[in-house]
C-alpha cells in the first residue's frame, strides 16, 4: 500500500459537486470531472495527499489505478466526515442512519476509539466512515483485506463483524463492505458553504467559495506553522526510538491538515524511516515512492542514513512513482 496544489482555484469550481443527504455535514462523496491525463493515483495524491489511496478510487470507480482517464470522466471521491452529536443521538441510531444497520454500532464505536458502553454527549464529535465495497478477485482472507485498507491485519475481526460474516475468508467474487474512517479529502480541495437553516430533504448542491487572498495567505501561514510543529514532534519521537508512534502521528497530520508539497515529502520520508525501523519494508518502499513523486532528485547521505533505509529507498527508486 502506498495518498497537491495548495488552494482550490476558482477555475475548478465547476468541476466539483457534493452529493448530500439532508445536511451538508453528511456529505460523503465529491464528484470530480477528470482532465486529460488524470489517473486514480494523481487524483488521490491531489485530494487525499496520498497516492496510495488510489485503491479506493480505482475500485470505487471501476478503473485501473494507473490508467489515464478520459477528459470529462466523472470520478467519485469518498471522504469520511465529522459529525457533531445532537441530543438523543446514540451509537445505534447513528449506525442505522449512516451505516444502514444499528447492529454496526460496536464497529462505529471502535472506529472512534470508544466502547459500546461509553455515554455520548451532545456536541461530541464522531468520525462517520464511508463504506467502500471491495470485491475479491481471488480467494482472500479478511486479514489481507484489513492490511490492504488499514495498513495492518488488526481489523480483520471488525470487518467480519461489520459484514455479519460467519467465516473470515472471502471466495472469488465475494463482496465486502469496508468502513473507512481515516481517509478525508484535504481541506484546501473544498470549502463547503454554510448549511442552510432549513435544507430540503432531497439532495442539494451548495456553492464552493474560495477564500479572499489575504485570508488565504493568513491561513496558509497558520497551517505551515501547525504542520511544522507536528513534524518536529514526529521527528523527536523517531530520534528517541518511538518508531511505532511516528506513522500514527503523521497520519493525523495528513487527515487533519493540508500540508504543502515540501511538507508532504518530509512526512512520507519520516514515515519511511519509521517503517524501516519497525521492519515494515513494503510500507517503507511505498512511503519513499510518495517522497520521490515530490522530490525525484532526493539523495540520501550514506554517512548518516543506515543501509536498511537506503535499501528501501533504492527499491522505491526502481519503481516509477505511483506504480504498485
């Protein structure tokens, strides 16, 4: 597994739509109209900040991840959203409303780091995952599916329970719903208008509003400062041997912020170093591919970088950026 231009330009406003239910907060799909030369990988890099998430776009739209799309082709880009709890909301009612079955309440809790017995509070925020449908091309285990979509095998049981399956094995052609709560469209790709006070029940299409130049510049400076502080914290964790903490710290930056291209390169460099230290060579190679897609001229110093890290870096160099 291996997901930018900084601000949404006015010229792009006609290329995006938001598919809504009753509330803007419930929007979970953006429809992008492809330009000539776009691929699932380039769109994932632009909208998610991580081209490895092209798997979601490729499977969700029935295209090959590196195939060039035709100009005008519509691409659905799903995103997890944050929902602010209202009075009377329960995990069961939210599971029924957003995940189509109240029996999925325990998994909704787990995806939010909660226990099913935890009490919810009005105003509390929960991440609402989108549901990705994965079709097995060959016989495969739910551990393999978990590794493909979550980066490890730890959520195989969650997938089994979310899909009410008796066995943790998929036959060729079987379909399974994968709840994705850690993937968000980058903030700079979209600015949704304020939700109207009495939205209609049918789907609506709010406007997209670019920020004024002065406001945008101030936001960019604040963003750079926040991301820079997070990078220093992750770098310190790595230097102190907290390798297992680094990927999680950086994933939070990727989902909560909108780093610059230079910062994205640094984020994935740190992830690659941590993955090598954790013995996760495949993930390290994928992270280095992300780095090289942004800094193709990067050279690692043999005097300060370990042979294992350089070996993963060399493997990434042998693969064209973005190739599986």
